[in-house]
């Protein structure tokens, strides 16, 4: 239902793409697979202000990056809450991307001009051995990456921490590994800092 005068709305949408490969030229990514998604959109007005719950699944997904492909493991379940307020600012909260190999949670906020972002993220990989083939070295253990990104949308500053416990890297035993990192200008001139602490 929708009221043009008040801007109130209660809408349910369903989207299905049986083949994502034709979207590759638009997205700039050589991807393949299928998408099923649903959105429940509600608004108490005014026009343009809304709150939406989105769920979906990417199936048989193929991406060009071998590490990403290992983490996706062909299927990716998607959940999130998208909102736009009266200033025009957008937010994505309660984000959850789950595959058989990894879990990503977090949130993203965009200012009214949609030119600056503020985001948090958490990546959990319960078994690093899924990455062994893609990185060319045997890996074991579990890893968690947490951090945040902020600044201009096209060039945010990224900071975070990678933690690995009770595993091995290229057959080198690792009791505990912590890597703090920052990165800026990834699109043009990537640069940043790393600081690692290792206990074996």
C-alpha cells in the first residue's frame, strides 16, 4: 500500500535473477550465479523516508578473486536493515553475510550527500584451511578480522585488527597472531601501516 500525499508506505518486493553474468558489464565484476531477494519496506512519511528489511541468497556464485571465492564457497545468505531519514542520510544496519566458510557482520552509514561513509565490520573464518588452495600455502586455525572505515566514499581510511589463534601458517605453528593495520587511498595510491605480534 502507498499514499502519495502522506508518503506512508507498506510494500513487499521480491527480486529474482536466475543469471547474474549479464550484469557483469554494469557492475564491472566478472561474476556468475543467481540471486533471490526479498524486501519489506515501511514508511510513516514523509516521502523518501523509509525503513526496509532485506534478505536474500546468492547461489552458485563465481567471482574472479580466488580468496573471495574460497570464503564465499558458492553460496551467500544476505540480511540487513536499510533506512533513509529526513536529511537524506542512508544507513545499512544489522548486516549479515553468511557462507559455509565465513561470516561478515557490520553496518554502513552514508551522509545526506552520499559522499562520505562510516562503517564497521567483522569477519569470522572458523577454519582457515579453506584458504589454503587460494593462497598457495597450508593454513589452519581460526581468524577474526574487526575494524572500521570512514571518510570519502571513493577513498575511505580503513583500520582494523586481524587475529589468528591456535593454528599454523605455511606449517609454522601459531599460538596467537595479532596484526593491526591501517590503509588509505586504496583506489589510487594504496598506503598504510602494519604492526604484528606473534606467539608460537
